[in-house]
C-alpha cells in the first residue's frame, strides 16, 4: 500500500533494506548496553542478571510483535503516533505521539550526557559541555546528510561494538578458566536457588527491560524502506531477539566473573569486573566503547527517529509546519533534526547532575506509548477488521499490555507524576489547536 492511500506524498527517499533496518535497531538498543547498567541490575537481582534480561526480552517481544502488526497495516512514518492515530482515532494518536515525544526528544540528551560524563571521568581537563557539543554536532551533520549516510555510519559503529564485546567475552572466558569468580560458567546467573526471590527479580527486570528500548525506532523509518510493508516488522522482531541474546550472553559471563567481588560503585561495576579480568586496558576500552556507542551510535539513531516523528506530526498540522520541511538535496527532515540538536544541548546542560531524573522521564514516555500501541492493535484488527486471528491480534497484544503495565507500576513515583504532567500539557495543547484555533488535520479516511 503506497503513501497516497493514506493521503500523503512520497517525500523521503526510499533507500533502506531489511539489513539497514536491522542494523539501525541494533544500534538503537546498543548491543553493549549492559556495560552501563550492569551494577544496578545485579544488585537488584542478587546476581541473576542473565535471568532478568531473559524475562525482559520475553516481555518486550510482545511489544515488538504489535509494532510488526501495525507497521504492516500502516507503513508510514510516525511510529506510535501514526499507529494510534490510524488504529484508534486522531486525538488518541496525538496524545500517544505526545507521550513518545517525552522519550524520543529527551533520550538523545540522556545519551549525550551519559557519554560525556564517562569521557570526563577519563579526561577531567575537558569539561562535559564540550563533549556534549561535539557529540551533537557530529550526529546532526550525519543525520542531515541523509539516511543512507546514517546507515553507513551505523554499520561501522556496530562492527566496532561487536569487536569490543567479542574481546570482553574472550578475555572473560579465559579469566574464568584461570579461576576468577566462579571459575567456570554456571547456572547461577540464570537461577540461584539460594538467592531467588520473584519480587526481587521482577524489580531487576523493570531496570533491564529499559535496555531494549529503541527497537521501536525502526518503525519511524517506514517511509524510507524499500521491499514492502512487512520489512519493518521483520526487522523489529529480529533486532530485539538478536540483541536480547547478546545481552544474556555478556551478562552471564560477567556475573560468573564477578562472583565474590565487592562492588563499591554500581555505576562502574561492569568496568571494575572487566578491569579485574583483563587489566586496566580492558576497563578503559569498555568505558570508551560505552561512551561512544551511546553518544554517537545510539544517539545518532535516536535523533533520526525523533526527527521523523516531529516531521510526521508537523505534516498532519499537529506541530508547526516548518518541522515538516524536507531538505531539497538530502531528502531528510532537516529542520526537525536541527531542533532536536538544540533541545538536546539545552536538556543536557540542564540535567548534568540529574541523570536519574532524566532517565525516569524518558522511560515513562516510551512505556506509555507502548500501552497505547497494544490497544491500537486490538482495536484495528479485532474490532474494526473483525479479525479471527485471536492469538496474533488479541492475546499477544493483551499480554504485552499487561507486561508494560506491570513495569510502569514499579516505576519511580516522581517519574510517573512528571509523565502525567506532560500528558496533561499535551491535552491542553490539543484543546488549544483544535478548539481555540479550529485547526483541522489530514483526513484519516483509508
């Protein structure tokens, strides 16, 4: 089904293949994401980090499947915004897009900030704001130059991440064979009967599941894909499964390596274990890899994703029309991309000492959008289309809804309050543009 069927013109360049999308999704999730959050998850799970990631992947697969279903029905840019708009109604779509904005527009700043802070720890003479500007400038240039250029950059960065991960696992296995930690791979990172407690493990899952956020960004590139509407869904599910497996493997090795170690700083727990296994060089390598995979690779994908959502909402006249401008040569939403860069710099500077608060706000936006996504699948397929495929279109989305609802329930209350405040602001904004200014929108008849 072409864009014309949905009332739009093809403005963005269709250049991406399944493999481009797969790489994009893996970059967005960061194959070495556990490096940065390992300490918090091992503390919450009593060492059963691999189990936390396994449960997290099992839960998030339902959300990935819902993305696949909606990307097949509506192969347009906009992600949750477009799917809720078409699968439910225009106003709910706006609020879903507004919620996911909280995630996408702030997450680049979070990624830049974490990366800048890590590099500042290694090179104290360079202030954090210089790293912020450097990361933002590089990513903005790459994203404006075009999605093909972004895809090429992603491939290089992903290869480098895999190399670092392979080095760590190899060195870790050698260290285990020499008696470090448990002395060999055990089942304790998956199940330790002496420490197992379901509530504790599920609390760890609520942290681990956040490492998977980003696979949903693949859907924002729907209008730049060649090969049919099913390509997006296939890439989304595949990216989640591949990266999930990598998360489990690396945390399994790390947990057995760290057995018996006293972790004085949860922020640096992984790096301390890497340092004991391979020496200072491995510790510094994993720190640098984390900084650049988040600050360049992940943030590059995040900036591309949010610029497409802003483009989609502006095209529907829900945001200022200037955000829908496409570069005449590179065929990218360059105004939206530049705006994200400006916001990222401002937010990064403001939250320099409040990374935890920024993280919670980002998580609320993503998970709220996922809730609406699952409802959209059920409404579109079961209620509207009268689908008889109850497993695909009812049971799986319902399970996904319950899983995400459970994760939100366990979130920090401050994040929930800030998130609700953002939603209320969205409702007020929607009221103003529809009732005060009588703004109309693109027809949704299909």
